[in-house]
C-alpha cells in the first residue's frame, strides 16, 4: 500500500492524501504523506466537488449558447477542472 500511495503522490502532487475504509485500522503505520480519514468525510467532499463541477458546467453551457465554444485557459478554467 505504501508503494501505491507514493506513486499517487508523485503522479498527482496532491496537497493531502487521506486514506479510509474498513481496514485502515489494520495498518500498523500509515504511508508517509498520508493520514487516516473517515469515509463519511469522503462522501461529503465528493458531493461538494460534483456540486461545484455541475454549477461550473452549467455556466459554461450558458456561455456556449452565446458563442460557438467556451474558451478555457489555465487561468480562467473552472476551479473544479484545474489541475
């Protein structure tokens, strides 16, 4: 598991890695750069992300009606879509 977490952190460069699930308590030590979390928080965060994404996509669709295509750059892309 530590190898997978290391690869995830290297590939995605996240600010925070939260591990959860029914068997997290079986780990003697968490992988470096991670912390234990509750699944309920993961669901709440996922719902918030999808809610923001939906609002941003609705806004982009409204703009599309005014012009042929939305012109997103890294600077003006919806935060939910920024890497």
